[in-house]
C-alpha cells in the first residue's frame, strides 16, 4: 500500500501537465435517426430503455438499436405521430383528421386503442405516458367552443383534472402520478392569466412566475417533483420573453435557469439567445429544451442545463455533422437526449444524443471521485478486461491512475 501511496503522490504532481495536454472532446455522440422514406422527422420522447417516439413522417418508434419501426395507421386519420413511449413499448399517439380533428390512441404490440375524449369535448390530444400506461393530455373542441380540459387516461377510464379558473392542458406525468401543464387562472380582480400547474392527489396548484413576469407554463416533472417549463412577460411589441424555469418544493422555489450561449449576432450583439423554454427533466436533475430570438417563435438552439450551468447542445457534439440542433424534447435518466435538428438541406430531422463515456467513473455515479480511486487501487496490477484498466494495456497502473485523476470531478 505504501508503494501505491507513493505512486499517487507522483501522479498528483504530474496531473497538471497531463490534464493540460488533453484536448476537450465532445460530450455527446449524435445519431440522425432514420425515416420511413421521407425527408422530415421529429423525436418527442425517450423511455428509460432508450426507445424513442416520434414521426418519420408517420407514427414511429426507434428501438434501442436505432432501427425505425412503423406503427401503422389507425384508419380515418391522415396524419399520425407518436408523442411518448414507456419501457413496456406502450405508445401515446395522436391522429389528425380532415376536416381538422384530433383523436388520440394508445398503441401496443401493433394495435391502436382509441382513447376517446371527455364528455362534451369530441377531440383529444395526448402528450405523455408513464411506466404503467397512464396517459395525460387534453380534450378539446377544434375552433370556437368549450375550453380545453386536462385529463389522465388509464385502461379506458378518464380522470378530469379540473382547472385553475378556465381552460387546462396536461403535458407531463411522473411515476408517482403527479401531473403538470398549464391553465387559465383567475387572478385577484378577476383577470385571467396563464399559469403552469402541479396536479397532485386531486389538487391543482398554480406555479408562480419569476419576479416581474406575469405567466407560466409547465411541461415536465420528475419523480422528485421538480418541474420545468417557462416564465414570461410581454413586451411593447407583443412578443413574449419566455425564460426557462425550474420549480422545486411543490412550486414554492422558482429558479431562473439562465441564458443559452449563442454565436454573437445570432439575435443581437449579445452572445446568447433571448428566449428559452425547458421541455424535460430527468431524475438526475438534468434539463433540456430550446432557445430562440425574442422576435421568433421558432426554436433556434437546443440546450442542456446541468449542475447549474446552461449549455448550447451544438457546442457539445462533434463538429462537421451537418446538423443544427434546434430543440431538445426529452432526456432519460441515462442522459440520452432526443429532439430535432435542421440538416444542410433545410429538412427537419430527429436526433439522438448519447453521452460520451466518462473516463474513470468506475462506479457509474456520474463523477470521478474517491470511491473510483479506491476501486482502481483495489484492482492494481495485471488484469484482463478490467474496468479499472483505463488505458487498455492489461495492467492497472500509473497510466490508469493518471487518466482517472485527470477526469476528477463531475462527468462532462
């Protein structure tokens, strides 16, 4: 052990020069997901086992091997897309008919099951599904009519979630049955304003905006009850200034996620995008979404918020891919991210980002620290296909120790 300690001391001395010689590589590999033959595709959701839901251009899932699976067609609708998928392969789908109507389905093992709608509201549009097949969305009337109503659907039964004053829409559900979305809330004085909500055990609570903002919306909630969406205000030009927002402690703590880096001149002289919306959060607290200019409603850059730092995802992938990442729509607990990009032909294309393996994270906790060092020391010496053999030379030794120490801290 004394010899190993001596080696550690020498390695620590060499760490500075070694780490400075290492070029910072990309944090993610990127896969442009295949289509059914068209030029347009989008990915909306990813399960914990890596199955992806989207359109390409019809309703599809991409399995864990990246192969595209055509879900078929329920009949009567001319456009169908898969909005979310769980580990059991159950998929929440939406079909659009002509004249414009929306009908929702649960798809499983090749069969579409119509969801239907709440009484008095003929259409439905679903957004998310949990591990046991509970689906959330809204019932609506296309065009003028009764206000939308948020719901949970499970095995043919609806639970209407109510409102904060008028219309409501559900966007996300976690594994403990909490639901988030937005609703028109009646404020003091009788004014109606959009508020994100957290629905829990039959009670709907409003999510308050950031200081000086007036409205909110919520798109996802993780199993710890952390909620993401946006808070916004209105400008004199009637554009909204959405700001990606995180709510903790049942909505009592409101956190501004900060600005998304951009090339100078993208929107103005400032090197950041003006607007941002958080779309999804995993159980590790990692958040993804999209950023844009204040004068544009179109997403311009996908982002990742991690450990308090906002990243433009285009800066975290290999250069020269020909893809401009515009919107990140979902992230699972493994850190895989899906969304859509624009390719060099100007087409919308679904993508998958896989985190690059973190050198030295031997215990898989997302960082390199003391426990990883102890595991490496315990394996010191010759070994065959040993995880601690970071340089692959068949021996756990000084070279592996240097690699581990150079990666010390949170994984990128």
